[in-house]
């Protein structure tokens, strides 16, 4: 069952286990990617400390297009390979940026952002359909634990789409 109230005094690992459990409850039985993406963004926005933006960019032939998000208004389109999100989508690998001011070509939608973590959203194991983007006003906010947790949540989010494509439903 889904509940937004976070238990007190959780370690980072415990928080991410809790969030995965809550995300599973939100996604259970729902096949619509946009609905699931919107709920995942809201869950992360409300439960993670020191986050000023979390959202999904969907990969289209012309580049990334803004999807569900929480936070200030954002860039609507990102060209392929541009900024942290475009780099993640092009490379098909997560990009963890401790200080966005040092990332060549960083796109500053919110000047308060200081660090960023972007993970690819893949279906059928290797086809990128978008990215999950988290920004923080705190430098060095993200680490490998955050990255691994976001990669697990991204697999959870794209699971129903992969199953549809494979005909496993």
C-alpha cells in the first residue's frame, strides 16, 4: 500500500528501499508511462531532501522533450548530446555531476542548481526512451548510492513499457 509519510531516522539505503516499495505500490497495475512517471516524480520530490527539481525528459527523434516533473518551470526541449540530460541520453549511461558549473555545456534551467544526477530510462534493457533528471541546490548532493537507487527506480518505471513491447502482459 502507498503511503507518503516517511519513517523517521532512516539511513540513505533504508530511505531508498522505502521509496522503491512506495514506487512499486504506485505503479502496480498501471501501464500508462506518463501516469507512472508523474507519480514517481512526485514521490521523489516529496521524499528526497535537498532537491529543487525532479523530472522526466522523453526522447523523441528531434531530442529530449519535457515530461512530468516537480519544481520550477524547465527547459521544454534539449537537443541531442546537449547539457547533462542530452549527454546521458546520447551515451546511454548515468551522469552524476557534483558541480554543474564545471560541466561543459550545462543548461541552467534553474540558476540555483548546483549538482545534478541524470539516469537513462531504458526499455527492453538497452533502448533509451528518456531520462530521469534530479537537480539539487547543494553541491555534491548526489553519490553512487543515489545513482544506483535512481537506476533501480528507472527500471521499475520502464518495466511495464518493456513488458508491453515484449508481449509479456
